C-alpha cells in the first residue's frame, strides 16, 4: 500500500513538538511542507526562538550545524545530511594551511583576522572564533569586512573566493586568491581561500549577452557567489533575501533574469517576466537530495522514538563557533 506522504507529514507535524524548516533552494514539494522558510542563518535564528524542542531541517549539513551552535538545546534532525560542495572545500586543516601560507609570506598570525562565510563547517567557524574572527553572510559581508578592516589586520576570507573578491571590488580594496597566481598577502587587503559555489559558476557573460540582446530593457540580478565579471556586468547583486526583495519590488512588467539557484528563481514571480540566467538548469544537487519520503521518515523516527540523522556538534566547537557568530551579530 502506497503512503500519502503529504497527509502523513501533516499528521506527524500536528502530533509532534517539531518544527519543519526549509531553505529557499529546496524542491517545491518539500519547501511547501516547511513551517519556517528562509536563508541559512535566518533559519537558525528563527529556530532558536521557536518553542518546539525538535527541528527537522531541510537543507544542507552546515545549516543544521548552525542551529546546534546557536541553540545547542535543540534536537536537530535532517532528512538528508547533504553537504554543501563549497563547505566541503575547506576543513580545519585547510584553514590552518591558509593561515600558515600567510605566516610563511611575512604576515604574523596575530595580524590575521579570519572571516568565514556562513557556508562552512562548524569546525572552521570554531577555528575562526578562536582567532578572534567572525562569520558573515552574503547580505552582511560588506559590513563585517568593513568592521574587520578597522582592526588594521589582514583579512583571511574563507571559503568563497568570489564573495571575497566581489566585496573587495565594491570597497575599492585589493584581493588575491591563495593558490591562484602570485598571491602576496602583504600586498593585498583581503586574502581569499580558493573555494566556490558550483551552481553560481554556471552563469556566464554569454548568458547575460543573450538576455540583453533579446530584451534590451531587461534587468540582470545575481548572487555575489557568482564570478566578479558576472557581478560587474549585472544591474544588481545581492543575497538570496535581497534578490527576492529586489525582484518583488520591480514593476510586474519589468523583465528580469536572475543568476541563482533554479528552485528559488522559479518561485519568484508567476507572471512570465522572470527568467533563469542560464542555458542549463542551475539546480543545486545537494539541496535537491531531500524528498517528501525522506521528510516523512525523519518525522516518523521521532514518533517511533528512534530519531535518525541527528546533528551533533561537540561543546568546544559550539563554544568557539558561537563566539564567531556572536561577533557578527553584535556588528549586524
């Protein structure tokens, strides 16, 4: 006998003291089942103030970790412990190597201020916290970097090179990428780890040219995880929440091509004037791993008192990762 997953999920949500959380990039049928929707850090903060002791987080691994760091008292399960490809590009040892790279080239460790994008493992956030550094999001990176520069230290930005470069460009600062060309940390303001988002690498100048030729008055809006040349050729660059706001405030007849994950763009406006800035489908493979069946089985595991895929973060990591987050929130 087949299971009506939607009906069962609704039943379990009504019965259990649980909140289902869905990131903007989740597939539609999962997204529609969420009690709370949003971007990564926004979701973690909402979970902290939520009254339910159980959280079922539909997203990728570092997001579930963020809930445990901010609200360690919560029981956090994930239908799929999918891993963000960018977050996997750096671990605590690669972080140490990046610090050593700068030290070996004449920048004392005490003169390095690390800033990590929210898209990173909790162990990396903890390393950053131990060095006096901060977390940032794509919506507040400008403010966090600007504050960090007041220290007079060199900024080590991990893991997304594009985000680091784009904000350096917007602030008139010099950046370089570790492992790419001649990266002299003494000559740069922001030293970037060589990580990236594979989805946001899909957008090209040819895509922008195609839409501008087809619709001369079109607006191009992209995420700052895109390469700098894409951001520079666009009309607007902003975080997921900022892109949603930008598109929502456009005249309904204004055409716009958006360079970010497909599921989000597909839900933005139903009037046919919003396009995906790509000749291929820019769908995040790990964000799309979670299915209705996975969500049902995770909720059922709580009902059966045999919880699955629980996120666990050790106390040391919680302490210092939370410190890095608190420094960001104090500025933000």
